[in-house]
């Protein structure tokens, strides 16, 4: 199996992959995609369950995406994952989109069923499972701040928090207008006046220190969905001076076990986790959609950690 395949390969998939045993019947479409750890995680699961199929990376550019997904049935695929920048295009390309994915506004998992494509979203539910696994709490019980709420991951996370009926949701984005737009889209989920005094249950705030400090005083869980922290030299997206020991801090970044934000949070005594468990559970849920059976979570976790 090669590290990367392309649209050209997909056009003649059966010839290009002839002799591959087990056959390549699943994959992740992205641009870029070379860094994806999904093959390690999902191939470990397929092998552990004795399923005769393998999972590969496909480097598909935006202008190639529509043709690429249409080729999946004839190439003999069971399904695919879709990552940056194709999650919205995948929603438009699917013949049927699951209700939850439609509400989230993005598709990251496709199932091939009799020549048709069904679309699902496991990013939001994956985050929910990750928060439960890392901190033993549920989104619905929490006051949550999402940093980077206007980005692709941030929007899905904010929508999942809204769908779960979290207590409060504060949306922050460097480009404020995007946070305001997401708040507008989610407003209908926060009509019910749950308690927290005079505070609104849903707010979009500009990225300003005084505003962040005031909101953090009414926050249980901070989720970083920005890309700030992906590079080792990046600063913590929130400075230590804004963090407190009673906060739960979840960084969706998983390029390091201790990201700059995780380090800053732990330095003030807060509980903090990186995004590996979100990656794990979105894969677990995709596996369960494709095969209608329980995924081998521990095998997948080990493979992910080993791939880092
Ligand atoms: P994206 O659509 O490009 O969004 C990037 C977001 O980061 C935007 O909100 C952007 O703000 C913000 N941003 C970038 N640099 C910033 C800075 N220096 N300070 C403050 N905000 C900054 O990217 P994405 O696909 O949503 O990915 C975002 C992050 O989520 C990445 O770190 C990725 O690793 C992570 N992620 C994790 C998982 C997982 O399973 N754990 C899954 C998906 C994504 P503007 O709108 O102002 O540009």
C-alpha cells in the first residue's frame, strides 16, 4: 500500500491496487492529507476484527472532490472519511445526509450503499465522547467557551454543544464576525432561559483580554479549536494569566501530548487534555457506522499513540 493515492489512481482503482491484500476499500480524502493518522488507527481496527479491507490516504484537491466521491462505488469502497477542506462539499455530494450531520453543517464520514452515498458527522459526537472520557462530564451540564468557533472544527464543536443543550455557550473567534454568524445560526437552541442569572446562554465575544477574563469566570470548559498551538513554537492560545485551576481545558490539537495550551493550563493546576481522544472517537464512531459493530477502542488508541 502506498502512503498516498490520487484522483488518477481512483479512476482506475482496481488496476492500480490489483494484488493488494487485503484490498483497499476505505480511505481519507483531504488536502493536505499526508499527516493523517487515520490509516494507522483504522487499519489496526480492521485487522483486530478480521475484516478483509484496508484504509488508505487519498490526496484529493477541492476541484477534484466531486468526481472522486462519485468514483467510490465503482472502486468497491465501503466508505470514506473526509477531512479539510472537503467537509462542506461532502455534505453537498452525499445522496442522503443524516439529520445530525445536517444540523452540524458538515459531513466527515461517507458510506457507500448500493451505488449511493450516505453522509454522517462523527466529529461532534466524537468530541462529546472525548470530553466524557477525559473529564467524566457531559457537554449538556457545562458552561462552555469555544475558541476558534468560526473555523471548520470550531463550528462543528459549537453546533454539537448547542445540540446537546449545554448550559451556556460562549463563541470566540479572532475574526469576530465569524463567531457572530455562528451564534446567529445556533440561536434557536438557546431560547429556553436556563438559570445563570442575567447572563445570556449564548454569546459571541471579540478576542479581547478583558472580555475573555469576564467570560472565563463563568466557564467550566474551554475548548481550543484554533490552529494556534500546532507548531511547537506557537504561544498558548490563552495566557496563563487568564486560566484558573477550576477550568477544564480541552485542546483539539494533537500534534503533541502537551500542547502549549495544555502546558499553560496544567501550570495553573487546571485539568487539561489534548485532542487525541477526539480523533480517536470520531474514528471509533465512523468504524461503527461502516460495520455496524462495536469498534476495538483500545486497539485504536494504541495505534494512534504509536503513530505519534
Ligand atoms: P480552520 O477551518 O482553518 O480554522 C482555523 C481557526 O483557527 C479559525 O477560527 C482561525 O481564526 C483560528 N486561528 C488561527 N490562528 C489563530 C491565532 N493565532 N489566534 C487565534 N485564532 C487563530 O481549521 P480547522 O480545520 O477548523 O482546524 C482547527 C484546529 O482543530 C486545528 O488545530 C486542528 O488540529 C484541530 N482539529 C482537531 C481534530 C481532532 O480530532 N482532534 C479534528 C479537526 C480539527 P480566523 O477565523 O480569525 O482565521
